[in-house]
């Protein structure tokens, strides 16, 4: 029988009853160590080892140092794992029960898993779970790790700093493991993601030499491998005090639909805000968080909404103004910035975070119709006269640009699509492909391609975006003709005149 035995985070008193039982019944006790021969796993279980136990130290050929192995560091470890598994297999073939000791939990960043993958298909196996360092760190901090619907992200500190930054910005709570030499980059990621002030540090949780503190205060030179960085729960965390001039406004885009379209930076900004302001339809896409105020309003009060958000920030709040798509494309960023130029808001920080635009989302569903030069035009005449729209359509069409047409129609605007189609037919072939993309990313998504001459205004509403091809745009139907499996793309190479 092969056992993978989790020993917990370090304190022998945190070993499970099953772990003690298995060690007592085993014939062979195996444990990993560095070349110095000392094993933390063995030291945790030392009180339960017997003189007649056969001990199998599995000594790593390398840990952090370089190697001249022809396969490099990874090759050296793979060869070691194969040889170690073969040694354990000899004991198992001889009828001996083998217990492989593992700090924490055997299947959580543990060395045992490499033995398990090589042996479990040939031998009877049991994995004894253990208390992880993550649980131990949260317990020692005395702070909730996750609560309610919060999301916990566990990250290895060996990730590139930019990847760590993105992950930390996007999550509610996190634990970063494998510190030591990675600590400067990990600290940089916490700072770049705006989470350093929340971050805590735990070293050797439940072991001799345990240390806790604020991550920002830790000397990088003092950090060992057995330490973790923790972002605890935000529920009940201290919110901004409301001091005048200490707040900010972040204008974010939620993309064309649900959470799959959010960027990590936007997720982080939404989670960090203590107030959300926006059109109610877009606010409904954002999960409700304890302690976070939500201020919804109608879609036609953009200036008032912007002023309200800036007033909240002036009173010390961190405010996220929620927009659909990209906030800078026919959306809330311009409204906020216009109001922010007023003298009374001069000291309020305003940031705009990009989002996935409806044009990009629709284009991706259709293929790559925006692969060359294109123009983006809103057909709504609520904020500009139709004469201006017609002039821009004519100019873009005569320049042979692909067109992404926003806000094509609504209950009160039913004629613009037909007018635009007829105008474009003066410059484009009737066979020009037009992508009709409705509710992209939503539950009623519909994306199909028709000829320009066949565009039916009755099939277009405010949730529809139109992409009109240029003279070079290609439209190819693929597969059986029973379904619209066509692809549309615009070549990047334009022919010589």
C-alpha cells in the first residue's frame, strides 16, 4: 500500500489522527529533503517514527541552484522523480507499506504528487489530507480569508510580476506562496495592483520562528521560502474615511455582456470601490458586495450621473462609474471628464480603464472584418444632427473604410438604418457583407451576415451593432448550408491603385 501523508503546516499537534495512524502502520517512511539532508517533513513526524521503520530519504539533486544536467533544471528533477518512484516501487513490490510524508497537504504544491502520478496506477493508494499553509496563515492572522461569495486566488510567487499584478488586481482575496527570492517581485505586484496596503505577511505559520506583519513593512532580505503573502477578506474591511479630497473616480467598462468580458484591471477597480454609479442595466452586471453602495439611474442622465460620482469622490469615496463596452466609446468617460474639468472638481483623481468594445466583440464573433482601416460611427441623432451623421457616412464610405455602426435604431428611431443603407449603396456594391450582431455575449446572442442590399431595418434595434465591409472585405460560407457558419474578414494588404 502507498500512502501520501499530509502532516499539516508544521506544528506536530496539527497532524490528523489518520496521519498518525498510517505512520504507525507503515513499514517504510519516505520523505524529501535538500542535499543537506534535513527534512522538515521528517521533523514534524519525528515523535511517531519507530526504530524499526525503514527510512527512505529522497534527496533532491538541485533546489534553486543551477545544474549541468543535459535537460536543465526540469530535466534533472524529472530524472530524480523517476528514480525516487523506482525506489519506492521496490518496497511496494516486496510487500511493504510505504508512507510518503508531505508538509501541508500532499496534493497542494506537494512533492508527494510526483510519486503519486508515477505509482498510483500500479499500486493501491490512499492520500491523507493535511492542513495547508494557507489555512494556517489565515488562522495565525486571525482574519477571515474569504467570506460569502468572495473569490480566493492562490498564486505561486514564481509567476512573472506582470501576471501576478493582473491576478491580484482581479481577485477578492489571495494567497501568494513560494516567496523567498521571489519576494521583491511579489511585493512589486502588490504595489502595482494597488493592494499593498491590504496585504499581510506570515512566515513559518505554526512553526518555531513564526512571524506575522504587514507586507509593506517586511525586509526582502529576511524572507524565507516558507512564508506567504495574504490578501484577507474585504468584507467588513475599513472603508475610506470620507475625508474631503481623498477619493477618486474610476470609469470602467464592463464589455458588451457579462463577467467573461471584464479585464483583470476592471475587476480590481470594481472590487476596490466603495460606491458604484451607473446605468442600472450595467450595474446589474456587477456582483453585489457587502458594504458597497450602488447608485443606479436612467440611461439619459449622463451629466447628472457624472456630477454625482465626482461629488461622492470629493467627500472621500472611491467611486467606480460603470459603463458598458469601453467607457471611452460612446459611453460614460467623456461625460465624467467633461464635468471633471469644472473648477470645483480640479483636485479629484479621475482614471479611465479600457473595456472590450461592442465592435471588437462583434467582429470576433464574425471573424475579422475590422482587420484593416475602419471607422466607428453612431447613428443616433439624439446628440448630433442627422446631417452630420450623413456627411460622415459619406466620407467614410467614399474612403472605402469598413464601418462599425453603433446605436442604429430604437423604438423612437426607426428610419436611420434604411437611410444609412441607401446612402452606403451609393458607394458600395449591393453584395457588400454586413454583419448584424445582436446581444453579443448575452443570452439572446445572434450574429449573422447579409448583403448590404438585404439589410432589413426591422431586424435592427439598439442592442444590434452593424459592421459594413469595404470593397476588400471577404465573406465565405463554410460547412453545410443548413446553418450560418460564414466567416467575414478584411485583408490587411490593400491592392495598389
